[in-house]
């Protein structure tokens, strides 16, 4: 395994994570098998893996929503034992509250923390603006398109000011056109409001387009197969020869259907 | 809204108009058949009054106590007070109980066994016991109505909150919300549609049980009025009572629906 040293100390890391689920027939399904990875501060790390390999399971454990059978998550060297305001999650299915407006959804994290209405609306407005949804504060999710909904999800994760943003295939449900646009958007947002990002995808182009590094997972049970630093300058071009070279290198090492 | 798809208003209106006409035509046909059946003698006037006679009785009952001892307004007021007393106390207890049962396993374990036994008993089966306990006054009837409205409000709130999307619960947990906060801010709003279904079913259940209760033991009320109509062989009085019951039930359902629309503006119509 290629393990490049990063000079900034890691902000969040997974140490020897194991996880299995009891199956229906009494067998146990092993989903994570000795997963190790570390993410540097303000790094955009992409986790690339085939469908059903355990990506959501891994991210839920990192977010403190689920617990591993063994191993631990360290956030600034402190073990994560449950949901933590410093860990924001953007869900695979957008998970917006249908009864809340864009403003209500984006500011809900602050509400749970008891931030005053004035203050949380001010902050929410900033992030709504950042994701390009100004003017839609009072809209309900059913009035928004898929891409707009995911922008709300991103603004919501940002708004409670976590150090680390965990994104679980946020663009998986979008059509190709919207997806390309959102890939550009997420980088623009990240450049403007730098955070540590762990971005999960099963799409190899998306991974190369976005990531500072790519962590490649194997099929279930997931384990880290390889780590690829991507040294291409942004904005990257899908048709660039170096882009295609990297793509080929990763593709040779995967069992993703390509 | 930029993304909202709005159909041409003219089209909607003309479509609605033709639907209104269809409803009106259906009512007209209904009255014509009713009129024809009675006037042609196929059904004797002693069994079914013609529409005009029902209308006359309806109007006269506003001020006339005869033949059943009270004006329509008095019967109506008695019934409505009774129904609303039983209904409101039932849903105020039932809906929160159902929500708590659906969210907290402990509450479920405590309440479920008792509830499951009570649930299949038709409210009317409680009448003898209720009369034994409370006599034939308002409390006995209110108790029966309470039971009939209680059950649907519990069941629907329970089912509604059980359907809360796990991903929304997780969402709120990532923000550090406690279980109680998640219950209030995620579980309850997401169950609201089903809670309202429960409130509507409870209302119609309360209203139907009311009439049954009044048929058995009352001195005033719409159910009592119908019963007197039978005793006095006055089909017009019976039908006026029935129509009042039907119209009131429909009006209450309509008001509740309006209220739901106000409370839940995020739901697509
Ligand atoms: N709560 C659970 N109970 C049982 N099996 C689960 C559970 N969550 C996930 N799994 C199983 O773990 C495997 C990985 O799932 P998931 O992490 O959702 O994969 P991915 O996100 O990569 O598509 C799947 O085979 C899935 O069926
Ligand atoms: Mg997944």
C-alpha cells in the first residue's frame, strides 16, 4: 500500500476498523475489515469503492452514528464515541426535513445547539448564499430540484461549522448534467470555505476530478486497497491526458464496472 | 417560485367548472329519482316523504318543537356539545399517547397489551356498562364517544411516527439532538399527516357513535329526534335528522381539512 506522508498532522483518522452485521440467515456479513486511513486538515479526500462495499457503513461510523466492532476513529487524536458537532454529514439520500423551508433546514443544527434565531438565520443566510440558493430561503424541499436539494444538504452541513465534512455519495442521485455542475460547485464552495472533506463516491471520474487523494476500497468486506495522491492542477479536465492516465492506473487496480 | 410548475390557470378553472357541473347534475338526478319514486306511488308516502315535504319540515323545525319535543337547533346543540366533548378529550389524550408509544419502546410495552384488548371492542358494546356506571346522562354518552374517538387517534399517530425516515433521525442525531428533541422536532412533524388522518377518522367515528348512543338513551339530540320520528311514524322528521347529521359530519371534516392545510403548508395539494 502506498502511504504518502502528509506533513500536516492528520485531523481525522480510522484505525483498524472492523464491522460486521448479523445477516438474515444467521450468518454474519463482514463489511469493514481493518480499514485504516487518515485525512489531513483541509484536505479533500475521496473514498472510492464499488456499490454495497461498505462506504455508507464506514461514513456512519466516522460520523459517530454507528459503532465499529473494533478499532477507533480519532478526531484530533481524541476517539469519537458518538455524534459530534465537529463532524458534519451530507447524506446519500438528501434527508431534508420536508416540513422545513430551506432556511429551516439549513439552520436546524444551530437550533439544536440553542443558538438564537437572529444569529442562526444570519449564519444560514451566508451559507445559503454560498451554495447559490439566495432567494429560495422560504421554499420547501418539494419545490426544489434534485441539485438544489443537495445544495441545501451541503449548506446545512456547513452551517453548524464542523471541522470535518463527511459526504456520502452526495451526487449519486443526480442526472449526469447536474452532477458535473455540482462537482464544480462543491470545489468552488470548498475553496471559499475550506474544511476537511471526506467525499465518498463509486464514480472514478468524480473521484479524480475532486480529490487531493483517493482512497480505493475493495469489494465487501471493504479494506483499503490503495491510496492515490492526485497531483493535477484544478480545475481538472476529464479529457486531459494526465487525467486519463490516472484513471487508467486506478481502473487497472479495481473491480469497478467501468 | 422559479421551479414550481404552474399549469395555465384558465385550463384549471374550466376543468374545475365542468366537475362542479357534474356534481350538481348528480344531485339533481338524485332528487328527481327520489321525487319520482314517492309521487308515482312506487314508495308509499308513509314510508318516504317527498323532497319538498322534507324541506318544509326542515325549515319549520328551526322554531317548532313539535312533534318530538325540541327545535332542531336544540337537538343539534345537544349532539354537537356531546360529540365535541368526547372527541376533543379523546384526541388530546389519544394522539400524544400514540406518538409516545410509537417512539418509546417502554411506553409501547406498558400500553400495548391493554390497548390491544380494548381496541377490537365496538364502542357500542360499552353502552350497557356505561349506563350502569354513569346513568343515561351526558357522562355515559361522552364516555362511549371518547372510546370510539380514542382508538383511531392512537392507532394512526402510532403508525405515523413509526414511519419516520431513519435517515432523518440520524440527521438530527448528527447535530447532537437528544432523543426527546428528535421526537419533538423530527418524529412528530413527520407523523403529522397520519395524526391528521387519525383526527379525521376519530371525528367520523365519534359522530357515528353519538347517534347510536342517543338512539338508546336520550331525551334530546339528533339521534333521539330520529328515534322519535320512527315512534311517531314521521319519515320527514327522520330524514331531517339524518340530513342534519350528514351535513354536520361533512362540515366538520371540511373544517378539519382546512385546519390541516394551515398547519402543514409543505404538503403538496
Ligand atoms: N444495518 C445493517 N444491517 C445489516 N446489513 C447491513 C446494514 N447496513 C449495511 N448492511 C450491509 O452492508 C453492506 C454494505 O452496505 P453499505 O455500507 O450501505 O454499502 P455502500 O454504501 O458502499 O453501497 C451491504 O451488503 C449491506 O447489505
Ligand atoms: Mg451507500
